[in-house]
C-alpha cells in the first residue's frame, strides 16, 4: 500500500480575440498560465488526508491608451484546498473539504466548506 501520492500539472494557453488590440489597433494575444500541486496521504486503510494548491496567472495586455502601458486582463487566482476522506466502500467516498480562495483583485480571501459523497460506477 502506498501512503503518499503526489501529483502536479502545468498548462499554458494563448489565443487571440478580434476585440483585444493594443493602442495602435494591432491584435494582442491573451495568455494564461495555470498549475497545481497536490498530495494525498493514507492515514490508515480507507482514511486519507489531502492538500492541493492551484494557481492561474493571467498575462498582461496593452491598456489601449497608446502609451504602451500594460495591465492584467484578469485577476490572478490562488486556491488552497485541504480535507479528509474515507472510503465507505470500494466505490463510495465521503469527504470533508475546505477551500481558501484568493484573487489578486479582491481584498480578502473567501473560505468554503463542503461535505461530499461521490460514487464511481
């Protein structure tokens, strides 16, 4: 039995929109970079604890004034998620999870609790 599992992922995206141009009318790319890292530890058979950190960074675009000033096209997002879970059967899992959400455009974090039951088939 493995007690610790670690996973991570990185993804970038770039696309053009006909409505997004610089101060001279040239098209600009919209860019994002997102990633996460998560760990899960088996405390005892059936019981586990998990921790995850997610982040999405949005690129900068011209502010459209002709000055060449760059501004972010959306607010960066940071998310911590942690909780415990228990395998009720080999196909049914119960979890208690908390998320701490933070955006660079908001003054304070938001916190959410969730109780989940999921089944695979």
